[in-house]
C-alpha cells in the first residue's frame, strides 16, 4: 500500500530544504488550518483521519501543542530529532520486523499498531509490523517507549553498510520518502539516491 501523502505534497517536501528561506510573496504558503499566511519555516500538523501533513502557522501550532489538543483528528508534529547511539538491532531483530529493504521508518499509532514504511521500485510502501517483533525490539531498546504515537518514527538506515538509528518527526520521514521517490532509478535505486540519502542524514545531524 502506498503512502497516504499526495504526490504534490511529496514533491513539495522533496524540494524544500530543512531550513527554507522565506518564499517570494507571490509563492507564499498559507496555514492549512486557518489560512493565515506563512512566513519562512513553519510547523506541521498531522491529520490522523487522512494521514496527511498540514502546514500550520505559529498560532495553530501553539493551539495543538499538547497530547490532548486536537482530539482524535490532529496532532502537532514535534520538532526534535534524536540520533540513537548504541541502539540494539541485530540480524534476528531486523528480520523479525519483516522489512525487505535496508531503509525504513516505523511509527506507532495510539492503538499500539506499528506500521513500517519503506521504499521500493513501485514507490513508498507500508505494512503492519507483528506485535511480538516490535515488543522484542522495544525490550532491547527501552528508548522506544518515548516514541510519540503517530507523529514520531524510528528511522533505521542499514543501506550500503550504514548503521544509523533515529527518532525523527514524521514530516522529516515523509521528506525522506519524497527524496526517494524523486531520485530513485532502476531496481536498486541508483547511486544518486543513496548519495542523497547520505546527505539527508548529515543534514539531520546539523539540524538537531
């Protein structure tokens, strides 16, 4: 099953750097909750019903900044990024997650269901992760108990000899998905996409 984000939104995320300069007046974005004009970098709110990111002005971001704010409809996407040093992910733990590639992100819903999203030649796919497999991973890595439901994800990069593990906000994860879609070629992705992925994680380190 493909990602819930629309192709135009993925393209916009791929085109925007981590700290974008203010857009020209004629290209200015607007808050998708109240229509207030946006100026420069801004936060996102996740629409839980549609699995879509919405651009949010500062006032709306403050409004939804709380676990209970937004009810069952909206969640403010957090801004923090954490690289997980010493994360335990051996071969059996990785195999148990059932992901057929070496780069994926995993989000936990309020219901406890864990979803993996990962690239493929057909685009971004997602699949449910077996509860027992996630439990074993969480027991080996207690930091996963801090993962915020719906709006943060565990990102695992084992591609090309890498061993990186992060907790990232989902807008960063969708930006990564957009970059993969934009640069992926052939069956294995091609050198350009893996170079871009490497730069993505370097940017993450610089933005923490």
